[in-house]
């Protein structure tokens, strides 16, 4: 059955691109297993972000990109896209507004600076969060803006105000700060001081580029996250959470697709291949990566997560999160006509998977960014357990899924098709 499917894909590919090499000579179970086995091996120590093993995994992926012959992002000379996360620990703080000292519980400071003093001469933009607003959504927007704000929060939010401290758990290194005051007064004269202990953590995505020909300034992204949970509580004597399916499988697919598109060398749009870090601890790798783009220049994103087991429909199938939000799924289905493979809409809408993976940051900016998966979210016995090992995965089915992504994406890669954008108004 699989042999028949490979020939169907090859025939479809031949009829459209004229490429004479059978797709299965590039994307096959043997090569999939080589990459998957390396990434999910015990010596990777579970690939926890900021933990032992993650650098070894990054070096392996970078080595694959080099052997393929990918370019580095913006010709940086390195496949590692390094960045710093900052975890501030509050030490002390005070605020005096119009000559009156505020109660400490009415002050929240989000900053990566160890010593911060803010007054009316500091140039902070003054904004309000008014009654009836979405407190956390608006607050998050100010923190993510990269600007300095003095945010006046209406006292109707007093019950939840101090929960805003959760916004400082991990921040990108930045010179910007946001001060939240719970008050109905208009601060004309004010002095706010805050002291924090700052812990820095170094992280890195792994990014390779295949420059486009006629549409080099239009990007198509293929991605997966390469971090997992690391070493944790032993289960039956096993303490290494290998993350073979979550998400060495998606990272393997992304690398295989890089091999494939480099080999056929007919991409009109620029292809970006990204292995994200820190998905399991907040999606920070994808967030940092997304900041490098003008969202309008990204035509599509194929994020691949947990494709190592069969879907609820069996082999030769996968689902697309947020299927109804763009017509990208329809384009993929059109390109698979004549094959035995089938893409389905996400069967687990109640789990909000569209917002829970690394596609979400760009999707919220309107990019047709979707995650492709086969994970049975209501019945994956090895999910986030030490038993998520390569022996539980189906290499032949993984190869078929990766082939399907390669073939179905061809008209987007070539610039023939451009998926509709996500309606950002619906995401608010």
C-alpha cells in the first residue's frame, strides 16, 4: 500500500514539476528514522530548553542544514538564532502619585532592568485600561509592544490586578518597561521605583533559508519545535522524557522537507526552515522568530507537530488546526488529488490547538499559519511521558505524511497559490 502511495505521489509530482527523481528517494522511512532516532536518543537528555542536551540537539539540526546547503538567516553566518530571556524577581517597589504614596498592592512593574525609576520626565506614554476592557489582553499587548508605558488600570479590576505580575515570568531582553497603577486618579506628578533580581537565560532557534527566485521577498515557513521536557519524575525507572513524537517528529519532518526542496530547487518564494526552542515553556522561540518578519511578507506557515502516530482516521491522514480560518487546507487538498492521502479539519476544536502551538504568534498577525498533526489528543498514551520513544512511532507513516506536505505545498512554494489571511478581528 505504501509503495503504491509513493508512486502516486511521484506521478503527481512528475506531472506538475517535471522533476525526474522519485520523491521516495529523498523522503523515505530510512532517512526519517535516522533523524528521528538521533533527536530522540537518550543522550539528548530530553532536550529541555535551557537544560542539558538542548545544545547538542541544536548542533545536530544545524549540521543537517549545513549538509543540505541552506543559507543562514540574513546571511548571519550561523544557523543559530540566539536570544536572551529574562526572569525578573521582584525585590522592592514604591509609587508616589500627586504627592500621595500608593499602597504597594496597587503597583505592578514589568521590566528587565534591575533598578528602575520612572517619573513624569521619563517620557512614558500614559494609557488607560477602562472598565469592561479585557484586562489581561490589553496588558499583554502593552508588555509585548517594546515601548515604555504608564498604564492606569481602573479600580474595577482590583480583584485581579496583582495577577498581572504573571506577565514578568519570562521576558525578552529589552530596554522597555511597563508600569501598571491601580488608580482612578490622573497622575500629574509621580515617582515609581522598583528593584528586581534579574536571571538571564540564553536560548536559540535553528533557522535555515532556501532563497526564492522570482519572489524572494515572499516567505513560506516550515517549522517544528525541537525542545521537550528534559529529565523528570521517573516512570518505571525511566526519567528521560525523549519527546520522540513531541516534537522530534515535527522537527524531523521539517529537516526532510528542507532536503526535498533543496533537491528539486524550484521554489519561487523564499523558504524558511525553523526548529523552535522553548515551545514547552511558553512558545518563546516562535515568538522571537516571528519578530524577525513583517507579517505581510509571510505567505504561509506549515508548523508540524506530533506526526509520529496515526491519526484517528488511520494511516495516510493528518489534520490541520484552524482549518476554517483560511483556505490553505483547501489548497493542500487540491494538490493531493489523485493520491490516497487526506487532510482533515482539526477534530479537537474544544482544545483550541490552533492557539497552543508555534503557529499561533504569526496567525494572530493574520498569517495563514497552521499546525499539521496526527496526534489523537483524546487518546495519546505516551504524551508528555518518558514512554514517548521512537519505538512507539511509525516511520513509514511519517514518511508518507512528510511526502504529503511536500506535494501539497508545491503551489504555495511556487507562488501559484496564496492562501487567504486569518481574520484577526475574530481572534480578539
